C-alpha cells in the first residue's frame, strides 16, 4: 500500500516526532534503571563492607591473633557468602584467602583496591567483567586498619551482576513493550483520526472535480459538525451559487437574444414595408424611418451596455474623470426621455436645483448611469404614472434620486436586482445587467447606489456621489 498525502505527512512528521520522543525517553529510562540498580547494589555492598570492617577492627583489639588467622575466621563466618564472595587481601593487595575457596590466577592488585588505597574513606569501587569467568561483577574493597591506625590489609567483596542485569533487561524490555504499545495505539487512533479527515477531503476533492467539469448538481453529504462539515457546507453553497449563476447566465443569453431580435425584427419589417410601398408613400416612409432610427438607437444602447459589462468583467473599464456639473448632465438625461414619456403617458418631472457643488466624474459614464436608471423608471411605469428626478446636497455628498410610481420590485427580487444577469420575475424587457453596470460605475466614482421599492408603490433609486473639494 502506497502511503501519500496527509497520511504520509502525519506518519513521517507527527508519528516520527512521537517515535523520537519515546525512543529518547526509553533510552533515558534504561540508563536511569541501570544506574538505580547498580547504585542500590553498590550502596548495599559498601554498607556490608563498612560493617564488617568495623567488626574486624574490634576483633583485632580484643584478640592477639595474627592478621591471617583473623582473616580466615572472617571468611569462614561470613554471613553473606551465598550472595557475594569475600576476598581477604594483604596490605599489598595480594589475595590471601577467599570465601569460595578458589584462588585467582591473576594476583595483581585490582582496580578497586587501588581506588581504596587512594580514597580518604578507605573504600574503592569497580564494576566490569571477571578475567577468570568473563562474568559481569561489581567489587568493593575496604581497607583494614590495626588498633594504632596502621594499614594491615583489605577485604574485597565481589557480587555477580548477572541477576541484576536480568532484572534491568526485564524492566527495559517491559518499558520497550509499553513504548511499542503506545506507538501502535497512537498509529491506530491517529490513522482513524486522519482517515476521518482524509476520506471526507477526498470526497470533497472528487465532488469539486465533478463541479469543475460541469456537474453543478453534485453535492457532498455532511457527516461531521466541525470544520470539515463547514467545508462541505461551503462547497455545497458554492455549487448552488454556480448553478444559480449558470441558470442566470443562460436566462441572460436567452433574454439578450430576445431583446436583440425584437428591434431587428422591427427594423427588418419596416425596411421591407418601405421597400414595397415605394417612394411616393411619404407617410409610411417617415413612420418607418422613425421606427428604424428608434430601434437602432435601442440596439446601440444595448450593445454599448454589453460592451461596458464585458470591460468591467475583464477589468478594462476605465474612467476619465473631470470636474463636472451634475445638474447639467442630469438635465440632458431627462430631456432625452421627454418625448418618450409623453408618448407613453408618463409624467416626467425634474426638480432642478438652482446650483450644486461639482463632482469629479467621467461625464459620459455618469450620464450613462442617469440614462439607464431613468429608462428603467419609464420602463416599469404604467400610463398615468409619474417619474420624479431630484438632486440635492447631503453633507459631503450629492444625492440624485430617481423615483417612479410603477409596479415596484418584490421583496424577493430586491436584494438581487443589482446582481449581474438577474432579471427577477418581471415580464418587462431588459438584459438584466443595466443596474450591475450602473452600480460598478458609481462605485468606481467613490459613491454607492441604493434601491428602495415596494410592490405596487414604485421604486426609488438613489445615486450618492462625493462632492469635489478641490
């Protein structure tokens, strides 16, 4: 099985660190156990050596026997001969007699004897391997003194460390098994935990690839109420938004196709009518040309709107700002729709203020915003309705308000009317990108666009722009 991804990183990084920590702890534990047992044995032997040395000194004072006789008696009466070997040495470190009855081959003074001679307390220690048997041993030598303080010999106590080493090995083995158990438990629990992350992430990745390939209906089942669950919710939400955007885009394409077809049909129809009527029918010619010009302007406006939207989407939309009289531009935009308002039976009212501070804006783009919003107001107004245009200063801003008494916008559609491609439930003509373009233009001028509406009561659009302070 090939381990890769997050599992591999967790195994080699996370568990690697844990393994290193456990290994270091195990080594320190082994050293501590060995040190503890060896020190315990050493202190026990030293205690026995001191006791026996004191007893030997008392024996020297109470009896007139020579050193060898007392040494022999001490060996014969040594109580712990089943646990350790007692070796009596002369003042030069040469072996005189042993509790085991076997004399060593090498009679050279031992290291512990040399250490005892040099030590202030007369006790020397050593551990290592026996030259005769190769067995691991520990030796403690205690210098023996006469009643006048003269060094007369030494007692050497030799303990086998085989059983101690077995105990140490047992403790180390048990601790090693505990460490391995901890590692195995960590790997098992960690693998379960990692899988609880990796498996959902793989499902998320698989679903994301399906969404990327065009399956916008794909969704992920939420199994965990945590960050993974939040990620699932986010991806599902994203898929839903993409699906909605895709539907809106398709509706937009359909709507634009219809919007373009309508004026083209009118232009073609009137062109054929004019062609068939002949040059003598001046009334038909004038009426047809008027319709053709009007529909051509409508097509031009739609194409320009689409081009602006494309520039905004590709971030190629640029402003050429200049100091601007907003009242003049607003008046021109209103004037453009005066005849249309009369034809449609809508009252178009412009409450022109005497004067307003200038703004720093792109003349053509800002006029496009006014034209688009007034056009929407007329479009959604019924005969007998009123479209009112106001402009006023509010603190450091200029506020242009364009309101109508038309059909209004439903509360369902209102939060979305400034989104690209959104047309809502209205049956009125339009591409669904006009307000999106307007808002982008106003935002680029440092202002913002607000829309308030109630169904059956009309709509009020407010364009807020900062005043030019010089």
